[in-house]
C-alpha cells in the first residue's frame, strides 16, 4: 500500500470572504466577553471582543485615510505590543496586505525584505531596526489614534486573493516571501479538533510574542474565531513565571515552542495547574523526553503539530487522537498528505520519503512573491514537497526523520546556513566558513560556525561581527578555527561532518 492518507475534503470557504471579518465575527455574539488579556505579575490589560473589533475596523479606516488601497503591501516593523495584531487585522480588513517581520532582524536584513516586497508604507516603531527609507512611515501613536475612528466596511472578495505575506528562509540563503490567501484562516478550522481541541469557552495562553506568526495564528486569531479568550504574557516575562500566570488567569490550554516547556520544567517548583486541560507544541521537533516530563509534571497531555510557513500545521496529535510514541500524529481531517519520492510518487507504507501535502490544500500558500520558478520547484506532480523526511504507517501516523537538506532550526525559526555563512564570510580574517546546528545538550540545539583563516579569531569579535549583520536567532553561539572544512569529492562542503568536529573540540572552545 502507498503512503497516502486522505482525511476527506474540507468544507469550502465561503465567498465573498475577508480574513479579518471571519476572525472577529464570532466574538460579536458576546461583545463584552474578554477577547484578549495581556498578563503581568501585577495585573492584566483586558480587551473585550467589541473593543478589539472597533480598534481593528478603526485602524482599517485610518490606513485608508493614509492613502493605502486594497492590494497595497505594508511592512510591519512593530514591537511586541497589542498594536501588532490590531494593525495586522486592520490592514487585512481594508484589503491591504501586511508583511509581519521579526523585531530581531537588523537594518541590513530589513533592507533586503523591503527590496523584495516593495511596500507602499512601513508601520514602524522607532525602537525597531529599520534602514533609512523614503517610504511613508506610520508609527505606534498614529496607529493607536486610529482605534477610535469610524468603523471601515470590510473589504470582501475572492477567498483566493492575497491576504498577507510572511518570510521564510530558503535553502539558497535567499529569504522567500510567502504569499497567503484570505482562505488560509478558513483552513485553520481543521486544527481546532485536529490539534487544539479548542472550544468557545477556552482561555488559551500562548507564550510567544505578539509579532510571531505562531502567536498570531494559534494564540490569537484561532481562539478569536470561536469567540474564545486569548491570554498573552507581557513582553519580557520570565518563563519561570508562566505557570503562575496560567494558574492565576485560569488558562485551559497552553501553547509554546519546545524551548519554553524546557525552561518551565527546569524550575524546582512543582506545577499545579488545575484548570489546564493540555499543552500545544510547535515550531521545532518535540523530544519524547520533554513530552513525557510535561505529562508527568502536570498530569495533562502535550500535543505536537507539524507544519511550515508555506502551509501552517497539517499533521498533529490531539486530545481525541493522541500520537503513538515516536510519531508526529496524523493528518488533520480535511487534509491529504503523502510520503513521496523525488518524482512525487507515494512510497510504500513504512518507507522513507519526503513529507508532502496535496497542492489543493486550502491552507497552502499562493506561491513565493515574484518567484514562479522557486514556487514550481516545491511541487512534484500533485504534491507540495516540504523538504522534511518521514514515513507513514497504515493508520496515517507520520514519523519525522529529519531534514532532507542542511536547513537549521534555531528556537523554532528555520535558518539557512547559506545566509549565515554569507554574512560571516565578509570578515577579513575568514577564508572559508560553514555553519550547522548542534545538539549541545538534550533537547537544545545551537548554531555553530567553523572557519579557516590565517589565525584563530576571538569569539567576542566574531559574535559582534555577526550581530551587526544577522538577527540574534541566526547568530552562531560558538566559533571554531579549523585547518580545512570537510568536503566531498566535488569540493562541496559537507555540513553533516561539522558536528563531529564540535563533539571532539567543544571542550576546548
């Protein structure tokens, strides 16, 4: 039998459609209910569904008055505040295409993104890095003042028209602008039962920042689309304080990347979370040891999901269908997933191949912006190729077997080694450089750099050099001077051979 699991077609997305309207519509049944609480140790800032919707629609009016029109793109350089999701949804409500970006990016990195998406304007906090530009800038004060403007009419239209753009690192080192349609939010309905076990009376707490796409989707828009309550810790909250906030604010579901669970479990205090039903994990692979430690410490389940920027999550465990040990779970209802070979042909059950999702999946991207060839390369026949390797059993459970390329994972972010190497290669004391991620201790991976040159360089010098050119999560945490880099017969660097060098020498670093 072939490694194909078909969970049946999803319900069609209604038309005309607007992503922001869909997200906020359910909350209007209980307008005074808390939609969002921003949690601090001394109190919480609360937003009702009515107040949230008014701010979003007022922002849509303000952006239109600023001269932006449907189809225009706005780059988002805003901090970790509530202004981020309000501006994001406000833009979409008006038919404008927001492009959220990480605050960790440096000005040179942002300059490349501006060139790639050619925005009409930038939503910019002065404290967030951005290069000098002649583009119109709309700041936090301007955005806040828009909250009280009259409500804009929703920009309704084809569910397949562009709604937002996010960036993902490509294997070539070029960050790809991933275009998603308004229908992408409709496709996320498949996660409600297939991963979250989400209900309208839930209080879902997400540990991530407002300006992370994982937080935007799982932490905010999905609970709002059911009229549920989203709980977000204040910026800078110590992970050790998260259990207290969960207990104090009656969180029923907790979502985070594996690294956050690891930090919580490292604390000596016991975990008493009487209202919590279960946890959710995504962003990077969850280890069996971490999964078991959470369940033992809390008495609740921890359910993992697998996805990517191009299609969000589509394979997961859930309260109704826990994953067998060692597997990611199975495709969500409404998904068609396969394990395929290089030609896009499904391999036999149990055989290794590339994890692939059907090209008609409603959550799949429209394509990479202005890059039809790069988009076409991701498809083989009827399948979109993730680049990750896996196998499938007869019940559709997928086992993750690693990347099919050299992409690295840094705290939930996929990072291209080519991009990091290109930045470090500019240092005059480096002749050749190669990077890879290394497991430095159980469940913790860091990026390490290996270089050749006339003489070893100080780690502090190289760290400072990297930090001026790369976001913090892309920066190597260790630097190793070597006589030569490992290469194959064709002279290509073998990044998989870098890890043994680290293992042999890290004690000397």
